[in-house]
């Protein structure tokens, strides 16, 4: 079953252009000029029921505009969408009972009252019977560990406690679709992990679909095997998160523990030295050569330990945002995933490619020296 089906969704704005100064203000009043803003341009994808999908993009990429269209808050300029079986702009109250929208930078809790007062208000708004309310709130309180905050005014709660209470308020009506926009914004590491564990557990228990946006990549890597990447209003990638590293960073990182006498210039013969603080170092090498170069390092230098890793996902995502095009991978996504967008398949920027080839040449020279 498909929870979200988006086809060619587009949103254009007309924004008034105002020149500075009094003269500009007067001209804008009587002879206004406008410029077109293409916030979202022909976005298409599908999300299956019960799936957790990351929705990534830099600020101003079109994420929030897309979510507002999917929740019926904005009308699109063009395109279609079906969300849990409804047209978002015509679904009415029946549609609003099927989803929830949680914004990490906004709150619905009443500041001077305990959180349960807001929950009781939401119970009335959604027409939830008392027995069902008690069952639901007892489950949410237990999952989120809220037993000790129920009687405190919201103003006395920590930011992490407030976010937990916001989630409880948003899930009282048992929505089957969760739009989560920066749910861990501003939280400490412990609170972030608690929220992630709750989202994972709630989705598994109730088969809830989750569309997650976050600038904290730990949220995405922990929860979303599949990601959508949007920038300048266009969908750049739809596929597995792990495949992104293979396309945009054809390198591996070797984390080394060094013995005595090994200097940075010794490692530079094998690849690009990213970090060096004896006895530890990080060496970047071509992905396909990682195992062979690791073996050469162990036999050629006083290397005590080697571990092989992909580059940090934050670097890969930044590369995608910076303009490196990627191919969607329908074979690695569920059958319901969108047909890949028609993008020119350019894998890496020219500058990055030169870096990788330089590393490869250095590695080959090192092998020749070692062989002699």
C-alpha cells in the first residue's frame, strides 16, 4: 500500500521586488514589480505504508514547501498528490485525522499549564473517547518516559521534555502518517537518541509511515534506510542512503594506529592524509584499492592496526548539496519507490575526480617502491 504518491508536484511564488529608499517604496506601491520563485519544480516520488524516509536538502531547498503541500496547507501550482488515499487539498477533517505534522521549532503546548491540559484539549478536538484516550496516553507516557513531568507547567520543562510532550500531543489520535520536521532540533545527545528510539518503536508498533526532515545526519542514518534529496526545488536523488557514498565518494578512509617512526610523509605515498596525530592517522584512498593498500601499509610500515570506513555521511551529503548529481537507484528501493528523476548522471565534480586519481597514482607508486 502506498501512503504518499506525488507526481510532478510544483509550486511557484510571485514575490514583490522593492527597491531601497523612499522612492523605491512609492514605486512599489503604485507600480509593483514581481519576480518568480520556483520553490518546488516537478517533484515525483512514492512512500510505502510503514516506511521511514529521510527528506534532505539545504535551507531553502523546497522541503518545507513540499510538506506544506502534502498536508494541505498550500495549493500546488501544478502536479498531483495522494496522501493516505486523500487529495490533501480536499480531504477535510477525515484527512486531518490520518496524519500529524511535528515542527521542531514550533509548539502547541500551553506554556503556563501542565502538558496534559493540552492533551485533553486535543482529545476534544479529535473527538477521542475517554477509554481510548487513557490507553493511548498511558502508552505514550511509558514509551517517552514522561511519568515525572505530567504535573509540571510546560515553562518548567527542559527542551527535551517539551519535545517529548509535543510528540505525545501530536500522536493522541493515532495518525498513520507522521511528518516530522527537525524533531531533535536543539536537543542534547541523550534527548536526541530518546526521540529516535521512540520514532522507531512507534513506527514498528503501529505500522506508521514517517517522512523525516533533519539537519542532524545521526537522525537520518539511525532511522531512514531510504532518502530523498531535494535542492533548488528539484528532486536530485531517491534511493538507499548507503548507495550515496558509493556514487559521490569513491574513496575509503583507513583509520590507522601507528608504531614508532612513521611520519605523515610516509603515509602520503599511499593516499591522501586527512588527519595525522601520532599514533593515530586517517588516510583516504580509492575505494577499490582499499584492501590492497591496507595490506601494503601493514607490510611496508610500522602500522599496528587498520580499520576501513566510508567517509562521514555529512561530507557525502554536503557534496550532493553542492551540485554533484547522482542517479536514483530504483533497484535498491522498494517496488513502490518513485521512477527516478531524469537527471544527467554525473557522478563527481572534476576537482574531486582529480583528487581521487592523484591518490590512486600515489598508491601505485608506493606499491612499485615496496615491490622493489
